C-alpha cells in the first residue's frame, strides 16, 4: 500500500494569462508551447598565472575555430538563402579584430581565463550597442550575446544544442540565436514569442521572411509558460495569450479566417505597381541596414532601396572600413537590386551612435546637437573620402545614389559635394574605374534644411525627408525619453507644414522628394503623405504590402482632400482624430494588420476645420 505522504503534490492549475509585446511578424497562430531557455551559461571566473597566458590564448583561438566549424556545419544543412546569410554574418563576427584583440588583452593584462575574458568583452560591446538610439544597432547586441555564449560553451568542451520544435508548436524563448532562427525554415512552427528582440532582430527578420507570426519583448514570459501549455500568438496586435479560454480560442478562429482572407487579397498585388485608382504612381522602397534583409524586402515587393544605412560597417572594430569594403558592399547591393536604384546614406555616426573606428573626440554635453553625421564626416575626411571612393567605384554597376545625412544648410551641402568631387579626382589620379556621374541627394532632417529646401533643391538630384530626426529637432523632444516622448507627434502642424514645404520646393525645381522615416511605414499616414505631395516612400519592408494596397484602393483626389483637411487643423490632437476616423473607417483591416497601430477614436469632438473631408 502506498503511503499518502509519498504521493506527489497535485499541481495547481495555472490561470489564463495575456501578455503584451511587440508584433514583428503579422499573423495569428495557436499551438503547444516549446520552451527554450538558455540564459544560464556557466562562466568560470578563473585567474591564471602569467606563465599560462599563452596556453589560455591558444584555448581561446581554438574555441574561435571550433565555433566557426559549428556554424559551418549548421550552414551546410541549410538550403541557399537568407538563413545561410545570417550564419555567415555570425562567422564574420567571429573574425572581428575588436572582439579578438579585446578578449586577448583581458587574458594578457588581467590574467583571467578565456571564458571570463570573452564574457567581459561581450558585455562591453553589448553596453555600447545598447546606448545607440538606432534600433538596428541595438538589436545587434543580442547577436553579440549569442556569439559569446557559443564561444563560452565551446571553451567548456560543449556545443549548443539545436532547437527541434515539433510541427505546430509555438516557440517560447528568452531570445533565439541566429543559428536557431536559421533553422526555422525546416520547422513548421505556429508562432514565436520571445522576451527580448526588436523589429530588426534576426528573429523578426526570419519570422517575416517565413511568414511565421511573432511577438517579441514580452516581459517575464518564461516564468509564466510551461512546455505544452496552449499559446496563442497574435503578431497583428502584439499579444501572447497563455492557456487561452474557450472564448479566446473561438475568437481566434474568427480572426484567423479574416486575416487569411486579407493576406490573400493583398498578396494578389505583390508584383503590381503602387498606383492609385486614378493613375498616380507611388514608388515604395525599402529601408535596409543588413545583408540578410535584402531578399526579405524583395519578397515584399520593394522597388529598390530608399535608405541603406552604412553605420554598421563602422561598429565594433578598431579600424574604419577601407575603400574596397565600401565598394564591395555597394556593388553587391546594386547587383542584387538591378535594375532598381540603391540609395546609400553616408555614415550617420555620432550622437548616440558611437564607434571606436573613428576618433569621436571628447564626450559632448549635448551630442544630438554636436559632432555627428555630415559634420563628423567633414571632420574625418580620410574615412569620408574612403567611403566616397568606394561608392563611386560601385556606381559603375548600377543606379547608385549617394545621400548626405543631417545637412543643415547650403554650406554643409557644398562641402559634401566638394568631398565627392575630391574623391572622384583621387580615383582619376589612381587610374581606378569609377562612375563619372552619380546622383547626389540630401536628407532633410532639421528644420533649417526643410525651410531652405528651395535653396537645397537647386544643388541636388533628390531630397529625402527623415521624419524621425525632423520631428525630434522641430518639437525639441527625445522620443526615447519616457518623460517627454508623449510629445512625439508626426501629425503636429509644424511637421506637416515642413513636409509640405519640402514637397513644394521639390515640385518647383523638378527634384524628386521621398520620405524614409517611420511615418512611411504607418498605414494611418499613407493618405496624408501622398496628399502632401510625396511620390516615393521608403519603409521597413514588411509594411510595403499594406501601404501598397491602400494606395491602389484610393484616388489622389481623396488623399489630397484629407491632407488639406489635416493641414487646416489647429492641433496635433485634431489632426490625429481626423486621420484615425477617416482611415479607420475606410481601411480598418489594414490598420489592424499593422502591429501596434491603435485605431481607437477619442471621444473629444473634432474641431470644425477637421470636417473638410466629410463635407
């Protein structure tokens, strides 16, 4: 007979739970949780004798080779495509001189074991990346963390286990490594939920490429989920439902049916132009920063690259990129996107994007207003000219466009153009083939540039409005500061008037004007932006299908009518209510499809100037 005291304690049933995160790959999925938790990595804090330094360095270098071999083995099991590119990027990071030299310095100077040295180096790199305001670079800190974990486990004689989720499961993890995400192409999972990550993390990129619903940034997730728990992933609204109720499951089934019908509808227009119902063509291009985003963007129907960020080439290294590196990067982009244009922004460093490969000078009291972007490039002519020489050489291989960032006036623009002429003269002297003519444009990111856009337009081939910085500089707010970011308002009358000013200047001088800030990706603003005069929008690639469908279902007349009505609003609140009301009624599914878009209309009345569209 079994003693009652020997029986296991009955497990308390766990309650249904809803957690909010950030939807990074739209879609809806349901399945049993497959929990992946790799946060506990044993890091021995070992001190060594000076006589043992060389032996410890050998261990570290052997681990580098071992990690390379592991990634090569995983890569070899995958078909050609973006998944292999992700692992290739990790292999390149293992050869990063900054990572290697800093780790070896810790071993030599602090007399610590290789595992501890790797951990300290990774912590340093992650801390620097976390300080960068640009989400592309913040997301790279997770890649560095996974690389460190792989090196540490390899030093300990282990190899990280591959994930092997069953078909139909929902992966629930603190985060997924690039090696994990690269293998998702072979796993038929229903969704992904992670505690870490952002819209530009490898998890997000691959989830979008494979059309797997994904939500990231869900706080305290692992403590709330056990393997086998039923989970709903709502990548449309950025929600995770753990142990859903029957009512939630029934509601999901209805949502899935609606969502799939919507997906099929917009998928029909993949290869069609973004042309309004009355014949106006709008170019939709992609904002990119990483090699593994190119095929994803092409899959979403991008017509070229409207913004290619080059800052990542300078990060986490001791020496700035050479002419040859810039040339190879731009040449590969042009070949991949032919015959579409590729618009490369020269390095936009400084402020919150610090790097050791350039002498950034003394710490600044107000770096956002200090030595950054074009100002920094002009103060570091050797590195700036190296980039320009590489780009001019690549210009032989396709329609390359060079874009100068954060130009505040004609003096900086003239200096930037003079640097391009100097780089071209240097190439002639060296006898290197290069493009004699390359389109040169300017980013409109500060109020002074927007107000003088008519003067700028006389000296450029195109202008591109960067609303992220333009809004911050115009409204004097930091959108990353929780105390004031509620003031970050794209529909503020000042912002709308500046956009209109730039569009009008471009129209008068027959200079194309595009917009490459986050406003372009938000379907709430599509009518307003086109109505203000924009004929090219560049955005994160996953937003293109929804924005394209809105454009194709609309007429230019109704877009211009809404833009005029919004321009007439006295306050941002009035403009916002008007836009949400108009777009929410006309395109409710489109706005719901865009993760994180709130289409609730406040109860306060719209002022009289906000009724033009209705009347």
